[in-house]
């Protein structure tokens, strides 16, 4: 079976990590993939090393990352010009199926509609609440295209319930596969060492790095032997947000306790250095980094929103807090989890065990079965 896979960017953040795992897993099951990427980047070289064919052709998604509406007519016209070329490309390669890796990518749905080729659409984000994006295509038209897909794959129960997509009977909930095999986790004595916290993801307000930072500041006032890693870059026009975070660190004399690492492709060593992971996103579609952290035996302190409560069981593998910007509650939970080796060790073990729900094998097998259907 020959499948055209479409993704909307070329770097290796969460959505594309899950995408890459899926493409490789399906290839190993006999699916013949060709990947369409809008511009060259790390993902191109990754697939080329794996001997997977890549087609690079720029196209505009149907979303705005900023509120610059004046460019919409040009973007629509540009995509219209590209469609004839893509139609010829699809006919030449005789694809059996089109797969889109994100709700922000409409081009696969349009091509599916025009060519009557089955389409699977992976819905990985809420949109506004998690990435602050705006769809510039009318909601009615979007819902029509969603309904035309053979299957919509929602990465969490929270995404499946999201009314924005008009998700119906063709919607299947499948968690991302993140864990290859169990990691060796060492049980740490948290009261005998510097307590290290971490938060990983794009630097943007909905990801809540400012919340983690303020809560850490409160915690550090009474716990001097501590440290915070903030992993990720601002990108997407959020440079001002990163600047504000850095200014806060300087103003509160935290420069010796906080490190901005920038974007790190392999965060293995970061996770190994942490004791506790902070998940402060307003509305996480699933939270790949949450599961990654659990797999290293890291208890999570997370906001009770989006899909985070589907992963974190309160008082078992971490703690959930209710108010998105409730700094006091987060700081109290930081104190609570670091006050007892017994509590921390119990959560470490539970965290590691709970991560095994999210295996790559289950993920690939579930989607392979949909493709066969």
C-alpha cells in the first residue's frame, strides 16, 4: 500500500517526533511511504537517512500564527496554483491513501476530495488554547472536510471531545506512542541532593513557562539548593515572551538557579538530571514530554486541563493543580513532593510504570489497522 504522508513543518518537535515514529513503524509493516514537507529541514535529512522518499514543496496551512489577516488572499491563491502540480504528482505515484499529520494542514483533505482518495487526518492540537493559532477558513467548511475523512485520529480524549473539529463517528482516539522499551530508572534520595525541576517545550504563554518560573521562585525562597531548566526556543513570534522570562530571572536574582537551554534535539541528559517535571500548559493536546518525563521516573506537577489529567493520576505519579496561574498551589506541591523521600520514591516508581501505557508498538499497530480498513 502506497501512502502520501503530509506534515506542516520540518523540525523535530513533538508532533513530528510522533509522526516520524509512525512513518518508520508503518514502513516496517509493509506500507510504502512518501512524505510531503513544505520546506527543507531536519526532518528531510532524517527520512533520507532512513531511505524514505521525501517531496519538498512549500504550501500554506489554513491557520495564522499571528493576527496578520492581510496576507490571506495571497496564501489561498498560492495554494490554488500548487494544486494542479500536486494532483499530477499523486496520479503519477498512484497513492492508495493520503495521511495528514495535523489539523493545521488542509492540503491533504482538499486533494483527497478532488481525487476521491481516502484520507486519514491526525488531530494533534486544540488550536487556539495550546498554540494560539487562528483558522482563517470558515468553520463550516472545515467541519465538512473533517467529516469527509475516512478516519480522524484524536491523540487524546480531550481532543476527541473538542467541538471545533466537529468530530463524529469517524473519530478514533489513539494516544501517541512514545516508549520503545522500559528505561532503567535509579531511585533518588531527593532530600540529600540539589532538587532539579524542568519544563520542556516552545516558549509561549500557553505553555506556561512564566507560571513554572514564578512557582519556582516562590519555592526557591525557602529552598536554596534547587535549580530549574527551561528547555525550548521562542520561535513563532514569541521572542518578547522569552525576553520577559529572562528579565524576570534577572530581576529576581535567579540567574544562578535557572538555565535557558534553547532548543535541544535530544533531551535525554536533561531528563536524567531532573527530579521533578513541571507541565504548566493551558491545554495540552496530549503531552509527549509528559510521558517522556514519566518514563525517566519523574513525578509530574501538572495543570488539570487539556489531556494532562489523562496521563497524571493525582497523588500517584504526580500532582494536579486546578488554577492555571495558581502559583501558590504549585509552590506548595513542589514543597510537598520534595519533603519526603518515601513520597518521592513512591511517585518515581508509579511514574515509570504508568509511562508504559504509551508504547510505540501499540500506537503503530492501532493506526496500521485503520489504514488496512
